[in-house]
C-alpha cells in the first residue's frame, strides 16, 4: 500500500482578515447572497481595510472565500434607537469608526449558499466575540436582516413574525442563527435598509454582552459627536420665478447631501431674491409680498430635507401672522418635522 499523503486529502479552512486582493471574490459572494442588493464598491472595501482591518473577516476554504463579515467600533450611546444601516456604517465606508468606543457593530455577514450548514456563521461570530474580548469592548450589536419575512407579511406583523421565530415555529436563516449564537433581541428597527426588499426594510436589533468587559477607570465619556455643517454662500442672482429660486436652492442641498453633511445653513432673509420678479418697490409692501410665498417656501424645504436626508436651516423668511410681519428662521428636519424661531433682536432697519 502506497503512502497516504495527507496534504492531498486535507481541506483547510481558515478564518482570516480580508485583503483588498479578495475584492473580486467578495463581490461574487455578495451577488450570490444578496442578488437584489447593490454590492460593495471597491472604495468602500478599501476604506474599511484602511480604517479597521481587524474588523473585516473572511473564511477561506480550498483557496476560495466562502463567507465574510464586516464590523466597526462605535460609541453606541451617541446613536438613536432608530438609526439606519447607512448612518451606522457611514454608507459602508466606516469612517465613523471610533477606536475608543465601547461597542463592536456588525454591518454585514454573508455565507455562500453552497456551504451553508458548515457552521460558518458561528465561526465568524466567534471571531467577532474574540475581537470584542481582546479589545475589552462592552458588547457586540447587529442590525439583523429577516429575509423570510416577505413570505409572511400578509399574515403576520413584523412583531408577530419575530415572536414566531423566537418560539422556533418559523425558521429564519439570519435571526435563528443569531439567536443560536447568544445574541438577545432588543427591539425592531424600521427603515433600517430600504433596499432590503426581503426584510421589507426591517431589521432586528440584537446584542451580545461581553461578560469579561472591564470598564476603563479613566475613560472620558462624550455626550456629542462630530457634526458636519455646510454653510451656503448664496449669490443673489436675478430670477424670473419661484421655480428658479427652488432650482438654485436644490443645487446647494444636493451638494451638501453628497458630502454627507448633517446640516445645511442658508443665509438670513435670503428669500429677498424673490424681489427680482416681484413688482413692489416699497420695502414694507415688498416684504409682505414675499411673505405670500410662505406656503411654497415651507413645502420646498420640507420636501428637500426628506428627499436628500439632511437637516436644513432655511435661513430666515418674512412671515405674516395676524397682520404683523415676522422674520422667522425655520429648521426642516430630515424626518419631516419643522421647527421655527422668531428673530429676537430686531435691527433698526427691520422696525
């Protein structure tokens, strides 16, 4: 009998950190796992590997990547319960990664359909747990998909569906696996990832607690996070209609949104630009004529805030209330809410 060469039989499997050279294989895997969703861009992966390489893992089997996971560290207290995937991952770039944070947040995990059943997700979750222990992090948090929910949406609410999965009446390949790996369901997040049609945009908020966590005795806690504000230098060009005004404003909002700004700030009473197509020359009457466009002004900026997912401080605008004229600054929130502040210190020219 000839000698048995083990290297010809053994099939090595290894959990390792992802490399940029793995990008093509990673995208191939992602298209198999999430065919309806947009795959990672190369710059997103490059950014993840540059910022937090230890958080980007993959499983290699016979020279092929068959599973992967991505994560970042955050100070979770600064995020709301209603956060989205885009917000928590900064659109996949993880540029909001905070090495001084207390939470490892998992933004993606995927397993090749052909190799499911090999406990690959468990290997990745175990690797994440080891990372959390090694870095003395308080917990791991994930916003988990519920890919089978779309099959039950006409019979069950999302809350009922999740309860059925927890009771093992329904098998969900993601949630069932997460629960089996020690994660505890905390709540349900709406509009977490709107492109996830199978989950109907929902996600389960799950947490694994690191019982080995030791609080830092000298840790400094912060109550705020960096906020990006875009300030508009607005040129008063001549316009011929309110539609021209709207087009000019939308341009600035679009640019600010592309730069991932949290707020965009327009100048005080910049709606004076409307005077260029209004006929009244007397200052007092002209201001009241501008005030007649208040409904259009409010509708314009409220729609822009929601459409471009940015908070807009709409400069200020003349508003007529009970026969009196006020200079009011409006805040148009990205969730559709509108706030306002009357000008407190009136200048002599405005009296």
